C-alpha cells in the first residue's frame, strides 16, 4: 500500500477503528476510487490533501468504509436466552424491564428482529427496552424509515414474521408501528465511551464488528462494552471474535450460551464452580485417566490417521466426548480438551468437530501454523464448515495473505447459516 493510501488507512483506524487489512487492499482501493471520482480528483495524494481539510468528505469516506451486512433473524440463539431471562424476571417482579443494546445496529434488522421475537413470544411490551446504535448516520437514517426490500428477509425459517409484522408496499415492506416504536436509534462510536450508558444494559449484542479492528482497537472496544454492561449482564459476540477477549474483563461462557461473555464474578454464572465440576468429571473419565500421564506436547502427530493396529476399543460415545471436550475448552481447560479430541480421532477416525475444536485450541495458544492446518483439515472433511472458513480467513489476514483470506471470507459468506446462495 503506497504512502498516501497508508495515511488514509490510518485515518480510518483512528476514526472508526477499521483495520484496512481485514477488508483487503482491493476493497480499500475501490472505496478510494469511488470517492476520488465523486470529488473529481485524479490522484491519491491530492485526495488525501483534500480529505484532511474537508470534514464533509471525511464523513463521506467513513460512510463508504462502514460495511453493513445484516438481515432479519440472522441468529436467534441470543434472543432465546434473552426471552428466558425476561420470563424469569417477570415471575419475580411483574414490572421488571430489561435493557438491550444492539451495537452496531447497521440498517436496523437486528434490533427490529429482537422486538418481533420477544413480542411474538407473548412478553409484555413494557418488559424490555431496545437501544440501537451505529457509527454510520446513513445506516441509522435507513433504519429509522423502517422500510425494507426482499434482501433483508434471507432467513428461511422466519418468513411468517414478514407477513405478521410488515405491510407490503410495492416491492418494499413497512414495519409495524408497534415494533418501530420499541427501538431507540442513536449514533455512537464504540471507541468513545458515554457515561450515560455505563452499567445500563442487561444484554449487549455486538457480533462480527470486532473482526475489523486491530488489537489495540479491540481492547478499547471491549473496555467500553464492559462499562456499558451491568454486573449481571451478558455480551454476545461472533464465533470468530473470542480470541481477542480480555480475560480480565470477561469470562467466556461458551457455545452452550450462544457465545456469550459475562463479567468476572457474575453471580448468575458461577464460572469457578462450573469449571471445577467439569474438570473433576473429565479427570474421572476412563479416557482421560488413561492418557493424562502420556499427553504429547504437539497436535501434529494426530493430524494424520493412526495405524489401526495401535487402536484400542473404547465404548464412550463420540458425541458425548465432543460435548465433554467443548465444555473443557469453554472453561480454558485446553490440555484436557486436547487429549479427548486426539484420542477421539485415534479411536473413531476423522471427526470434523474434533479437528475444528483442536484448531480453536491451537489458535487460542497462538499456534497459528498448526491452527491453520487443523482448520484446513476440517474443511477437507466438510468444505462448507462456516466457522472454520471464518477462522482460516482471519489467520490468513494475520499472515498478510490477503488474497486467500478474501477467498475464504467469500466462501464463508456463502456457507453462512440461513444464506440461501449456493456455494460454487
């Protein structure tokens, strides 16, 4: 990236936290070319000079750099957890009200989906408030209209909401006024704290934003999210964002809680007790007892299938072993989880879930090359394994292999849950 492109990339990093390496050089060049054409400027150097002296053009560039990619009911697992929490709260206090934050809310599909889901479950309209914030004023203006085209309804399982909570007008759909009025839209940069939001939210949904940040920016974002979250609250992030979670700020509650994080010492989630119980259960298993003293120091020898003559029969159910390994990994008992995964592959053959979990463990231990090989092995067995595609794309970005990182990101987009497009 030449000098003035680097300077512009630094502006994007300072203003909105965007690490341009995560979206690729070609995407950055495309954005710059669009803005240069609009400004009738023919060189990046001249555009940079113009940019730093014209606030309106800086605002336009920031809008172009924001990448809105969302649709209704993209992932409802967090909604289910929120619903169950509100139900329990109402049993204790019929006037209970939960505060929910969607950040970034993009063009509004996520916060509107939450409101539709909770109201459709029969919760009182007064039992929750939803704030929706984004750095892009253009996205917020779109969301505030409450009018959507067919591309926003990509989820196959929730088309009944399209007829129940929308009115069709030509080729567009206007959201129901009751849903519309439940959402409070405001502009907010996640890198800038707001005292009015401190300790306010029971639930925060911040998924697939942090992957676009560099390490320092991720840390600042997590600090602000921690300030916004109540002591008993939950933060939901994306699958591929767990590697950057500051342990001093958040505990990983694992995939069983839809990739949620809680603050340390959250009284509703006794992590230390659960961790001890899970570890004790694992060590009591015959499988782990047999191998705890002979644990190898590397995963590599288990990437290749083992000679059948070395295998011993075991009766433990593979699905139960994967569940046990996941529980151990969720509470950072990586060595024990690794042993179970290795033995599972040895005894039962190549298992997608085992290779993927080993890849996550290697990634968490900063073993990038090993993690890459494990995710590639997972994809050899299951080419459309969404989470492995995402992780592999991120690993390649970190290596500077932006071309292949972009290829895997596109494959992940096509393999994403609820995406109706066919992989090619």
